[in-house]
């Protein structure tokens, strides 16, 4: 996300937890204003407020979310140092007033108006494949450890087996 976002762009990514279905993670890249009238402390304050607003808009898009965890940092890779902000929104006690505030923030700043949705599943550990599947020319297949190398250049050399 950092590699594909310019220093002048804002980007938001919302991830839903595969394990805790009522939890969303919000990742925010927020550009540093180029105007000399803003101090870095002003920027951090704006980013924090924007993160809070993005979290409540996330509740609009994910009504079943009860826990929203947000992380924010500077956009792009070409900054002199990097700072991070983290926040937590307990959305279990959602009110009409909060919903109105979220809609107002969304309309004013265009947050998550037409989001692009991606679906993927990540696992913490590599999947163990069946012996029959693995033994179909295993040496030239990608190593199941996730290294990106071929099996013969990775775990086969170390004597590791990935079948049951």
C-alpha cells in the first residue's frame, strides 16, 4: 500500500477479520500538507481526526462491526521518518447520533463512497497438501513454506516434508 501511494495521495484500506467477524481494521495513509502554514503537530492532529472519522464511516459500511481498530501514517515512501497513530472505536453502542455524524463526515470528505472491494483469504501457516498432490513433480513446484523458491531449492535441501 505504501509503495503504490504517492506522497500527495490519501488511501484507506478496510480489512475484516477472518477470525473475529465483528472486527475491522482500518489502514489510513494521509498526506502531509505542503503548505508552510501547517506545523507537523497540526498535521498529526488532522490525521488523528480524519482517522476517527474514517472509523465511524467504516461502521456504516460494515454494520456488524463492533470493534474498529485504526492505524494511520504518512503517505508515500519519501518522507523523512515516519510516525504512526493507532485508535480503537467501540462500535457496540452505536447510536443514531453517531450514524448521522458518520454520514456527514462521509459526505464532506468522500470517505468510502465508492470503495473497491477485494476478497482474499490469508492463513497464518502454510497449508499442508496431500501426499498425492504434492508428489506430482514436487521438485519444480513452489515451496509450500511460502518462500517463493522452488521446493528443490528450498525445503527439500533442508529435509522438510509437506505432506501427510
